[in-house]
């Protein structure tokens, strides 16, 4: 006995005849087989609302309990949880937002692992912008809201860095001087975001007046400073945020100038004081939110944020990694810019070192984070550095003038003629790098321990952030930054904060899913967890 299904889609009406076998499948699968694939980004488990349809006539059957579902006025029935009764007839409406129009894609410097609907956050806007405000860098992207096409992009250092390299320094500045909030807000809006918007618009042949909406993903401190809200409570126990929820502003509220009278700025929601909207954006962009797990999202940025998921349980934490992997506070440290050493290969007996420099510059300016990770692994592998981070005595004896001592201890020359003289790595630098890697490694192990799993059990570790894009995964594992993992488990996904802001711009349902994830997440203070300090101390050694 055949079943008749009438479909109302944005492209018109059509009728399909189904076999008895079709009526045993979820409606979302039947539609996919008939050329109408939907946004089943959660794998058809009824978690995401991406495959919602409307029932105009007839009946459907719930797959969970067999109950019959009749016609409804709204279009909020999840097709992955419904099937057609054998021999029946039904009319189903498929809204545009549910149709799979955009395949997973690599867009600029982030990877999106989920489909998204053409259902813009601000339907009246034709062009939108999304921005990731990092502690160190700000990235902005311009998109056509009708097609999802990227029109332009721009990035720059966050002008706030002249006030301090990390969030705690900026929070302290606001605590000591109430006027600092406005100074820091102006630095990120007028001095950073507005020029980036102009640059991206110029690339696209547009003006800022053409942009109708902007979405922002950032850590919680950056969200506060963008909004002109004093972040001082984030710096003292119990480390409470003034706000975490999704907020809307006009551009003028924030000191920005774009769009017309109806232009909006949307600050995405964050789950906790030190696990911000940048991570909730990443949860959606990676598809991790819809994965049974065990899965991890690790952002090795200035804050070192980590989220773990097993089943329906989400746990997040931030580690006090600091900006060492961005070169801050190190003898010859620099950010990953032209002229920075980004790769290090070492040999011992006799000692030689090969360096890779961004832009093949003859006189490098310093060492960036990916090269420091290489150094930790290479120096340990070759016996140049001991497990405690000190140079091995037998190496020092044969290194001659390449190893020198000053008031801070010994240091090794990596390059004799850098742009500002010799380039060094000191034992103090190594100690700071080990502290940063120990914070991240112990944070990962602590979260996994709370969920009752170990590194080999993890299906995927999503490595987010610009730093991860240039990292040697083998060296990151070898030096203990990502302890116990294999390169096959690690998926480098780039700037998923920007990716999530892009998705929220294009598909309003994904903003709702970010809100839901924030409400579900448990935020953990690592220093209150039994065993964290012991794990941290263990990870201060090089394997």
C-alpha cells in the first residue's frame, strides 16, 4: 500500500509516492532521498531544530512513542523524529530555513562542519558583518545575507594591546581607573573595528552604510569592554560577569558607524566568566554540539579555554595559560608576523639548527609560538634540554659561546644575526613555556577525568584559534601540550569564534542553539578541582 506525500517548498509544490519501506524511515531521511535534504546537523537526533517542517493536512507518527501528530499552524515539527503512517496522505511544508542550501565549507581561516539555513538574523539586511574580538587580534568578515557568499575580510591587532597583553591586565586597569572602560571601548571600536569594516567594505565595493547587521563573538572580558561595561567583577572572587546573555545594540551605542536606522549589533551569548561567546560560537561551528562524543574543543589562545562533551554533558573551563605562546614575556618572543621564526629543527653531536622564517626574511625579528613548541620537542628529543627544562650539562660543555649566562640564567643562541642582534632561548623562557603548556595539559586531563574518559577515548579534539593553524601536531603532542593524543584525533579548525559569528549572521536558529548550549554548560574552576594542582605540577616536565 503506497503513501502519498504532498510537499510545499520555496520552489513550489510537488507530490511524491512513498513505498512501505519509506514509512519505516524518519521523514528527514525520506526527504533527503527525494532530493530535499534538510539541516540535520545533529545527526537526526532531535537536538538542533534544523530540520523543522510544518504539517498542513493528514497525520504523522512520532518515532519515539508511536503517537500520532496532527496538523499545526506553526512550522516547528522536527522531521527527524517523525515518520509517515503506511497508506496515509499528508501535506508537509518545508520552510526555507530548513533546506540544506549551504554545504560545510572552509571559509577564510576557519572550518565550518555543519550546514546552515538561509534564514538571516536580521531579515531586512542585505549585507552583514561578523567579527571575532580576540585579546590580541580582531578578525572581521563581510557577507551577502542572500547567498552566504563572503564579500570581504580584514584583520588587525586589537588596539587594546597597548594597555596590556592579557585580559587580567585590562581588568585591573578598569578596577583602578573607571575612565579606562571608555578608553578600552574606544580602542576596540573606533580604532580597530571601524577601520576593519571600512577595509572589508572597500574590498567588496561597498560602504559601511550598506552593512545592516554585525555579530560579535569574543571572550567575556572583551564583550564587556565592547559594550562599555566595567569588567572589574571578573577579576575578583567569585569572578562574576555583569552579563553573559545575548545582547543587541545600535552601532551608535558602541561608538560604531555603519548601516541605516535599523542597523543592529548582536553580541553572542557566553556560558561563563572565563568561557566566553568565542567558545559557544565554536561549539556550533565545529558541530561538536551535535556529537555524542567524547569530543574536546581546545583554544590555545591567551586564555586557554577548553570544553569537553560526552553525551548530553558539557563541561568548560579556562586555564591560566597566559600569552607565552604568543611570544609575550620571552627573551626573543614575537607574534606570528612576517619575519618571525615559525619552525625549528635541531640536531645534536654536532649541534645544528634549521629555522623557518615567515616571509623568508634574512634577519628574523624573533620567535613565535609555533616555533617555541617545535623547540620544546626538538630540544628534548635531541637531549639538548632535560625534562626539567634546563640545558643538559654535556650539551653546554660542547656548545661553546652558543650558550651564555646572564643574571637570569643560561640561554642558547638560535640565530646570530637577527634584526635586533642575536636571537636567544633562555631557561627562564623555557620555564614560562612549560607553565603555559602545563596549564593547558592539566586542564584537558582534569576535564576528561570529570567525565570519566582518557585521551585515547576522545573521538575528536578540535584545535581552534590562529595558533593551532600553524602548529606541528606531532611536536605539540611530543612536548606534552596535548598529552596522550595522536595526530589522527586532532582536527585543526581555525578561528571557530569567527565561524560561529558568521553562522549566527546567516541562520537565526543557530543563535538559539548557542543560547541553549550556554544554559547547559557546567563551568569548572580548575583550581578548586581535587588533583588539578598535582596534574599541573606533573605537566611542568617535558616528557
